């Protein structure tokens, strides 16, 4: 299932919590209220009631299903229970007192199990942040495809070598691109909600209503076209970043070859005249210079494509320069 798009303004800790359990995210629509009893059901109560005796008497067995700290805690509790049982039978009031103690512990265990049922922290946070994330599965096929294209383009730019090397720092990709992706997702979600509302309008055959519906449908189509152009701009930026990556790889190869020029000079000097050696090395140097020019031009094109996505002074300056 595709990952949701989350508002980049959401703190990183909350973002990680939502992504850890994306199945609890709420579908679009009115913000859901808190469920009764914290989301606990009669089925939860029945299961807790059936598990309570086993947790009380055999915590080591139950803990093995969870692993980690729970398993070790279960083993420790089992050791304590075994000690109490042996002590009660050998030196204490007997097995009956031990069973009575276990009977007193069962309601406590039941309460703890029931308390842990219902909504978890991710589900509660999903309600609090409802409207600040978009689930691709809640969009129509066309909108979901647009969103996935935008996500792939953003990922391609952020993962490019020229971006990691800092050659596109002036675009501020780490800030600009997640914001672009979120705005695209939010617009598509709004278009889908309005389209569903638009298609549910009754009496569509009435003349005046049909005119209003036609105007609304045109507005929805224009909004979708605008998002499509924005996604295409992101894809163009990703293509330019990929081209710059290729130019960077060629430049690094040329630089390595150029660094070995002295070794080639010595080799040629041993076998041919100095003039020929100089000519051969001049050719290597000129090729390295041309490759570097290709890299610079490719990075300039990628920067131009990235700056065109960011509104503000940078984009205005780019427009004037063009």
C-alpha cells in the first residue's frame, strides 16, 4: 500500500509515529470524534477476560509471543510465582493461599490488558492530525497516479548525486520539494472531495442546475490540469538532475584521467619526441575542460528547473534572467 503524504510541518517524531502504523490513518471527510470507551469493544473485554488467567499463572508462556522486554518480564514474573508457590506449599499456609493470591491478581491483570486495548498512540495522533495527511488509496486512479509521479520525481531529485554533493543547494530541495509534494497531495484530495460532492448533486437535468454543474466541472478540470503541469515541472527537474548526475560522473572520470597526465607524459617522453607528448597531453586536458563545461551547463539547467518550482524572489529573478 502506498505511503501517505504528510504535511512537512508535522514534527518528525509525530511523522515517524504515523508512518509506523499507517493503517490507523483516518479516511477523508469530517474529522472523526473519539470512539466510546477509547475504541475498546466487548470482544476486547472477552479476550482480556480469557487471557487474564493465563497471564497470571503462566506469564513466561504468554511473554514468548511478544519477545523482547515482554518475554524477559514474563520469565521474571514466572520465577517469582514459582518461588511463591514453593514457599506457600513448603513453609507457608499452603497451596490454597497461593491460589487465592493468584485469584486476587487476576482482576489487576485483566485491568492492565483491557487498558492496553483499544486505540494506540498512533490512532489517537491520526485523529488529532486529521487533515494533515493524504492517503493515496482515498484518491481516484488518475489523481493517485499524479501523486505517485510527483513522489517519484521528488525522490529522484533528493536522491541524485548532484543534490547530495551540494551542487543544487541554492534550490533548497530538502525544504521546497516536500512542500511541493504536500501541496499537490492536498490539492488532489480537495479536487476528489469536491468531485464526489459534485457527482452526488440531484436533479442534474434541470437547466439552471446543469449550467452550474458545468461551471463547477470546468473548475475541477482546470485545477487538475494545473496540478498536472506542476507534476510535469517536477519530472522535468528530476530529468535535469539525472542529466547532471551523468555529467558529474563523466567529469569525475575525466578528472581522474587528467590526474594521471604526468605519468602519461613520462611514458611518451621515453618513446617519442617531446612535441608529440605535449600535443597528446594537450588533447587530454582539452577533453577534460569540455567535460567540465558540460557538467557546469547541466547543473545550471537543473538549478533553473528547480528554481522555477519555488515561488518568490528566486523564481522572479530567474524569470527576469530568462
